[in-house]
C-alpha cells in the first residue's frame, strides 16, 4: 500500500511538472501559459524587441507586462512604452524585482501602473563607437535620434510625474525611488481588471519565485547610438531600387516615437535599409522628417509626403484595398453623426463603426485621444496633426 501511495505521489508530481510548461520567448519578452494575459520583461532590452512585442500581442491576449529588466536600448524602450500605451496595456514591478534605466521608461508607458519592487532612473547617455566614453544626451551629436527635450515630451505623454525628471537628472548614478515616492508613480492602479491581473501574477510568483530571476549578463547602461548598441548584421546583396509613392503616408507602425529630423529622402531610405526591423518609411519633405516603419498597416493621402517600402512581406494587403480613401493630418469639420463622437476606439474600430452605419459617408479619428467622429457628410477639410480622416468609396 505504501509503495502504491509513493508511486501515485510521484506520478502526480511528474504531471504537475509537465503542466508547468517552459516560457515562450519573444525577443527579450517571455510568456508563461499559467498567466496568459501577461508578458515578462526581465532580460536586457535590445533592438527589435518592439517588433517581437507586436508578435506576442498578436498571439496572446496580453493586458499586463511584468518588469524586472536592467535596461538596454533607450530608443527601443521608448518604442515599447508607446506600444503599451497605445494598446491600453498595464505595467507592474512586483516585490523582489528591479527595473532600471530604459526599463523605467517602459514602466511609465503603462496605461495602468503599479510598482512594489525597485525602480531606478538615470540620465540619458550617448555611447560612441568604442563604448569607452559617454556624454549627456543633451550634448549628443546628430547621430542620435532624440534630444533630451523630445524624450521628456514622450514621457510627459505617459503622465509621468514631474519630480521624476528631478531625480533623473540629479545624479550620474541610478536613483532608486523611495517607498514613500512609489505611490506617486502608480497610475489607475485601482482598476478592477488590473487588480485581478496583479493578483494572478503574485500567485504565480509565490508558486514559482524563479520567474523573477534575470537571465545572466543583463547589466546594461542605456545606449542610444554606436556599434555597442546594435547587433551585427549579415552581409546583404546590393539593394534593389525602392519604389517611391508620392503624396502617400504609411500612418502608424513607427519605429521611433519622434521620427528622425533633418535628414534627406535618400538618408531616410538608407536608415530604413540598414535597420532589419524597418519595412518601410514615410518622409515629410517640407520638414525633412523621416519616419521609419516596422510594417505597413495604413495607407493614406498626405500632400508633400513620400513613402517607400523595403520589405513587402510586412505590408498588410488589406491596407491597399480598404473601402475608404484616407487622409493624414486632416479633419473633416462638421457633419457629425454623433456630436460628442465615440471615445476609446482604434483607427480600425472607427472604420468599422462607419461601415456599420448606413448613413456614414466619412470619419475623422484623433489618434492621441482615440476619438472617432463618424460623418453623415464630407464636412469641411482642414489641417489637423495627429488626425486621420476617411472618405467612403
């Protein structure tokens, strides 16, 4: 009888171990089946992680990212943060985890935020080719893509408390927020669904504390340029000429939250060709502003904008055959079906609302506020940055 009991116990134990499937990796992100709504970011943040994040979001119903990374690529962290904010995804630093440098930017991008563990920030740095010298990003050369003021602008969009910048620029070392400061860093942490997700993570950690362990060799000072921040790339065949589309914008899917300023069209194309995560670009001629893209999901009219594709495998065919003629940076004033509009809708959601409404002939969508205005008429076109309008074919 004892032997049977021991065998049964061993069998149940082995079944339990099999149930704990290995995490699935998406770049530096990990997904664990026990908490399907969460991703874990404990590895160093590397270039192209934002592309891997999008892949994970397509495959799993993610509403929360659990953080414990030492940092890494500054630009990639800001891009990840922007994706999380756009998708309405929360961020959580559990007790026992430590999130520093670029990881902190990811934390501030969360639509809901809650920190219990360690959160550390420091100044932004530019690292040169040798990696031996550093200078403040505010003094960095034109090889960097952001200025300090632009980065602060992005963080302000995430409702980052102003005192964070005081801590960030007060020392060359990492500043870790004190326990009494942490509640000020949280955002909409009392939301019921968010609290349920946090409870699921805490239960997982109590059963499997190893999920908080960082992979080895993840200590990193954020770097924004230089060879040390970029993976080596395989040799390429001579590039084929890029077909350019005049007065066309590939709205969205930006690799950089602020674009790249003061470059020529040919430089914009070269930047995209040399970045394996770049599939296309849009270039605003009047302002010499380059917008590399991870994919093409939207095609719209935009006078003075020139776009090109370097990887057609990442062009959504549906974008070329939508039932709307769309315009970038334009609002159709008046003729609203709903005077107050419809809030918290994606661009695709706004399109679908208009298609469902028999009387809808057009729409305007305000990206920053996710605000949709279906129209019974064409309205009066006017320039408005950050707005997409569509005319039903």
